[in-house]
C-alpha cells in the first residue's frame, strides 16, 4: 500500500507537469494528489507548525521543575541556559513526528528532506544562496541587538550561560545534529508543500511557514523580557523568509541548507561550552 501511494504521487505529479520537482513524492503537486485521495491529514501541517513552539516551552518547564526540585534558586531563569538540551529534546520529538506523518502518507524522512533532487549544477547557485543566508543570519542580529540593547552581545548574554561541563558537551554535539534534521524540514520540507497544496497558493504557504520558523525562536529559550522577545522574533524573520523562498523555488537545496544549519548551530552551542568551561576551571 505504501509503495502504491508513493507511485501514485510520482505518476500524478508528473502529469501535472512541475518540471523542477513534480516527480518527487514531496512536491506540492504530489501532495495534492494524496490530499485528494484522502492519503493526507489536513490537520497535520498546522499541528507541526505550532509543535516546536509547544515543545520548546514544555521541555523548558521540565528543566525548570527539575531545578526547582533540587533546590536551585530562580529555576525558570536558570532553565534558559539549558536551551541546547531543551532544543535537543524538542528536535528528537519533532523528528519522531515527522517520521509519523511521513509514514501516514506512504513516504519516508528522506522524502521530506527532498533527497534525490540534487544535481551537480546546483552547486554554483548554492554558493550565492549560502552567502545570502550567512549575511541574513548575522546582520539582523547585530542591527536589532544594537537598537534594542545597545550591543548584540548583551542580548546573547541573557541566554548563553554556564551549564555543567558534561551537559554542555552533550549539547555541543546533539543540538546541531538534531536541529538539522528537525527544524527546516518541519517548516519547509513538510508543512510548506502541504499548505501550498491545501491553499492552492505558493506565497501564502511560504509566508506562514517563515513566520512560524521565526516565532519558534521566541520560546528558545522563553525569557520574560519584552526587548529579548522582540529581538528574537525580528532577528530570524529575514532569514526565515529568505530560506522559505529559496527552498520553494529550489527544493533540492534543502539538504545543503540542513547541513549548513548544523554548522551554524554548532558554533552557537560552542559559546555555551566556552562559558561552561570558564566556570568549570575556576
């Protein structure tokens, strides 16, 4: 049955004539076919969009409750520094959800990661795409950090704090790897083509998925500071919109961007390791 569904999606998508990615089972055209034959749950894309926001908060509550149970002062404030661990737990849950919804459609995680679309000719265009992503990943943080805090480093200091050194090392490895397979695939590998198929408009799907990608940052970690919340939301919005457009137009770029994200997240987690090591060696 699963193979039949996959074959149906490929064949029908080819008939619909999307030359760029229509023959791939994760294209919007192939999704539309499964939607029409009742092979896709209409609620699943919306649920996946909000799932990471909920998961981030849930696992931060778990950490804060654990800290409170062990008698630590200000458990919620201290829980913010544990974001590499709460994010890792949320990422693992997300990957499990992605696997479940993929199997419900007769697909695999590899399909949601848009594997099989890559060509050698992509590499030249990819260089320019990555340059744009790097710029949008750095400049807004510096600009909005300076506007809201006077210095972006002051904003980052609110959530980059010391952890037990062994825990920081676990986060250094687990967070980047799990984020690569969870974050972009949720919004642009899974939700975006399905919302496009349901709504029959590509740009609405791009905008909504980009907004949720940016909004999830408000709860990683959740710090009750208005300036921090505004900073987190604004910092990621330009990059989220850019990635949404790129992946919509060139789905084959998703795996490359996933790999790039892992590198970027490794750098972010390494800051926690540095702070933790400084505390550990005092």
